[in-house]
C-alpha cells in the first residue's frame, strides 16, 4: 500500500470537495469523506492508466 497526499474541504452545502495534490487540476466531490476518498482513488486510477489526456503534474526537484 502507498499513500498520496490529498487536499479537501467541506462546502457550505455539506458536500466534501478535494483533489490529489499531485494532480490538482482534477477535483471531485462526495457526500461524505469516504465517498470523496473513493472518488479520488478513481481519479488516480484513471490518471495512472493514462485514460486522461494532457495530465499536468508536479514534483520536487533537487537543485
């Protein structure tokens, strides 16, 4: 098992919104945190399978 960093918050309407820190262009939501996390896992799977074109990412670079 591995870990990825996620960013999330709760909207005024009660929905949870978030994204994978490495793929911040792809936001999703859920009615609760568990649903949000499952949706984020789906996004990660799609990105890693290269089913989403033109994915931008970032990483740390030593200089």
